[in-house]
């Protein structure tokens, strides 16, 4: 079965990139609003990340209607 109409986004996630302080490989996290320690996929070292501001993340979600306003108008 083929759905002929393009499907628009109904949700969104903000992806943040952190560089490993040991090997500089990028690690991607979805809106980390709390401080956590992560393990690098490249060198396997563990390091702490600084969280992002929860209110800023909520503001961006609100401004883009949780992704729905980001789709190209027809």
C-alpha cells in the first residue's frame, strides 16, 4: 500500500553535539536538560556534559509547534 500524500512532521527533537575531550569525536544527545556522564563511542572514555537550558528547548518547541510549523507550506 502506498500513501500518496507527503506526511508532515508531528513532533521534533533537538539534537546537540558534544565533542569528546579525549579524541574529539562527536557525540549526539537529544536535549540533555540534566548533567550526565556519557561514554564516547570512539575511545570509550567517559566524560560529563553540560546540560542545555530546559526553558530554551521548550521555547523552540513552542515556536515551531513541536515541529509542525517547520514543514514547507504548500
